[in-house]
C-alpha cells in the first residue's frame, strides 16, 4: 500500500527492508480502506 512506498524505494536500493517486525510479516491496507472501516465503526454501521 502507499504506507510502504518509501520501504520499496529502499528495498530496490539496498535489497532488503528493515523494520521492527524483524523477520515477521506485515499486513497492511490502504488509507481508503482504513478510512471506510473507521467511518463504519464511528457511525455504528460496522
């Protein structure tokens, strides 16, 4: 997602992505998905 755009640039340059997750996996969603979910929760629809 757009949340990892800078990570992709670094990975292309250095060949790896470094994060606090270590060797773990990272799941993500787009800002749009997060906003839609928040709106549903805040309006009582989710």
